[in-house]
C-alpha cells in the first residue's frame, strides 16, 4: 500500500468546513480553515491546530525572525502553549525558524529528516539561499534537532483534534511527511505541491514525487495546505504531477532518439511544450533541476535493465 492510500480512506469521509474570511495579524495573513485550524501565511505557511494538550504548529517559517513574528501573532489569538512543531521536510524554508520556538516545544519529523539535519554535509538551505534577494549574504539558520521521529504513520491523539502524521519516501526531498487533521478534512503537505510552476528538485526523487501527487490528486473534498501559496484541492495538484510525467516522457524519448548525452537535457528543455508546464522565465529558475533529476533517474533505470 502506498502511503497515501491509508489517508484516502479517512479523509474521503471528512467534510471540509467553509473557510472564514482572512484577516491580518502583524506580518501574517490569518485565515481559519476549519474550527480550531488556522492558516498563518507570511514568508511561508504555518498551520496552527488547537488541541486539548496545547497548540500544534506545522512548519516553522524560514528564519528565526519570521518564527518569532509567527509566535507573536499566535499569542494574540491563543493563550495555549505551542506543544508540538511538525516539520514537513528538512529544508530551511520549512524548518529554518524552528530554533526560535520554546524549548518546551516537541519538534516532530520523520527519521530521514532527523538524519539529514544531523549531517553537516547536508545542504540545509540549498533552495532558500537561491531564493534570497542577496544569496551571497544569506546566512543559514541554526538547524533544529527533532526529538519525536518515526519511520511510519503515527497519531498524536487528542479529545479535540486528533493529528495523524505520515512519514513519506523521498519525493521533494528526503524526510517528507504530511499531516492529516481527520475531523477537519485538512492535510498539510509542505512542498509536495508548489503553485508557481517552478519546483525545486535538487535532492528529489521525481518518480516517487509523481506517485505521491497521484495519491493527493485522488482526494476529494479535502483542503491541501502547501508550504507556500493558497490551499488547494486534489484536482489542482494534477498539473504538477502531469508536468513531471511529461518530463519523464520527454527524457525517455531523448534516449530512444539517441540524442547525444551531453545535449539531451538541453534539447528536452528546448521543446516548446516545456513552457506549457513550467515557468521558464522564473528567477531564480529551478526547472533545470527537474530535468536533471529525471535524466539521472532514467539513466539509472536503463542501467538496471541493461540498456546502457
């Protein structure tokens, strides 16, 4: 069973409450998605879930400064302590602000995310640095140390709002997970979906990413909360899945057509159809990373089949 299949069963029965109007608190646009589940949108999205045992926050903002601003905004709405911080993946855009949270907050992640964050050679800020206005001046935040980790699905039970956490195979990055709030019909999915048609794939597995997007695309009446941009539904994520699938097909065609290896990626990116799937003018552009990852995965598959 793929990770998403267990989620489909529970979420298919949940009805999504109509969203409340958005307001502004400090640096954040604040929108209640369902009773007790609120989205704070600033430099990135953070989902705040009210529970009997305290608040659970999904993703920490990219910097300690943004995280302090988030905590100040949350404190204006709730007197509860932040009991849990769940990290959807170990990139700085999701986890850079984690060290600003109180020491009493339990940091939750997949075991693969913990391993990456503990590895000094891991490029924690690879994507965030390139997106910074002045990449040369960007300073990496201190990395968090998750204290509650798992390789498989687990539940943080609560009489008010149960939360189920699903560690996932490497897709956008290693250490991906998604966070389900079953009663609300809401799922936080981190960077598994991006709406700007400029996905970063520097340490991705495109094949597994396609598989997870296919699972998400089957979810009906579910609010999916990405790390950036507005909440979406299952139908919306199909475009990214189909974009990746097109790249796989185009790279495979290059091998079949015997395109020179040193030109194959460039020829694929020059295909006029690429612009229908990706924002080729984005700055910084990460589109090439997608083609490079697909090329590497296709080459490895062909080697296993004895085709190279």
